[in-house]
């Protein structure tokens, strides 16, 4: 009995271990297959958020009404009026083709836009964006739109606060344990939906040089920077993550979606525990029923066997434990009792 129970629980334990390994393996594979397309879609959303600002400013600068404005003051006033209901576009400016700031509505242009940015926009002859700059712990980037009137080229500029873009990134993973962050081509985190564990304007790659806790996170970011799209698994803050990464169209950036594998495994493990408990319960109940049934069968057989042995030794006085049932055991015990009674009668007659 004990051996049977040990065998059952040993088998259940072995099956549980195999199931846990299988569930972990399949969950990680499924997560890896799903996380990369998610990062690609998030990168598209990120590009769309940036392109909206570019599109709106480009439409203003290339409009016929803007072309009729003669002074820098008028153009800045027109820009301010156009985006008066958008707090994310704060400062406007006008630059000469060689990068000189002619007029601005605030200090944002001077802080964010460099002369080389303006010259590059003029050379390309199209609307461009600057790198993201951190000013007083807040990220900004500039939009530069070159225009040529009567053979003279000038560049209209707008400064964009990245707060709303960061909120849109955060909303893309709202309601899940996933986190999204964007890194520049030098590994600096420029956007993050989880500022508690992944802070903006930090470089985990550089931090790993002095802090070993960033080692695997750093390797993950290096992998992302060396490839346009893919997946990677790493440990950070005692948590295992599976990340998908995809290249963005702006800032030479990489968009990363990271998911803690424990969140996905816990649900499967809970389901597995329920299944194992149900299997164990069924096995235990089956064993108990089998034991009861076995005893019901074995008891009359053992009793009848003992009585036959006693009869073989000449004992015809002891009564048989008759099982008053209509099955074969009842018939057997009853027949044995009738036989012994008949023997006693014959012996008494003699």
C-alpha cells in the first residue's frame, strides 16, 4: 500500500517536473515570437508620433500664407498662433542658411539646435530633426524646415517637448507588465515607460563599467544596437526579461519592448498546479476505492480459505462466515457451510 502511494506520488512529481520544463520552454518561445512584432509595431507608433509634429510644422512653413510673411517676427508670431493649443511645441526661431540664429521666441532654439544641424538641413533641402537634447532633466528635439524665397534660403525652427511622446509610448503598454524604452545610437535611454527601473538620459552600457548589476542589461542593449530587429533574454534587478527590439526612423534610435517572463510563466504555472492537484485527487480517490473494493473481495476469500484448511484438519464444528450476497463469493461461502452441515449430519448418523 505504502509502495503504491509512493509510486503514484513519485510519478506525479516526475510528470510535474517535465510539465514545468515544457511550459517554461514553450512560453519563452511563444513570448520571443510575439515580442519582436510588438516592438516593430511600437516603433511604428513612435515614428508616427514624431512625424505628426514634423508634418504639422512642415505644412505651416510650406503654406502660401507663410510665404507672404516678410519679417522673422511675423513668421514666429504665425508659428506661435498655429500651435497655440499645443504645449509640446514651445519655442520657434528663424535661422540663416549658415546656421546663424536670426530671431527666436525663447531660449529653446539656442539650447537644442546647433549650427551644424541647420547647415545639414539646408544641404539636404528637406525638413529634418535634431538629436534629442536634455535640458533641465527634460528631453527636447528641434524641427528644421528650410525654405527658399527669391533665391535666399532660411530655416524655420520649432522646439518639441518630448513629454507627450513619452506618454504615448507608456500608453502603448498600459495594462500590462511590459515596458517600452527607446535608446539612442550611443546607448542612452531617451524615452522610457518605466522610469523607476529604466531611467531616461542614462546609459546602462556605461553604468555596467562600474556596476555589475547592469552587465546583462548592457549586453542586451549592445545586441539591439548591432541589429535592426530581433529578440534577447537578460536579467536585470533580479528579474528575467525577454525583449524585442526594432529600429526607429528618427534619432537613429532603437525601440525596445521588454516583458518579465515571470508574468507570463505564473499564469501557466497556476494552471499546471490546478491540473496536478486534480490528477492527484483523482489518483488518491481511485486508490481508496480500489482498496475498499479489494478488501471487500479478499475478506470472504481469506475467511473461506481458513475454514477449508480447518475442515481439512477435521474441524466440522466451527461455523463458516457466510456472506449473504448473490455474487460468486456469497454462493461459495454458503455452499461451504451447507457442505459442512451435511458432513456433520452424516457423521452423527454413523
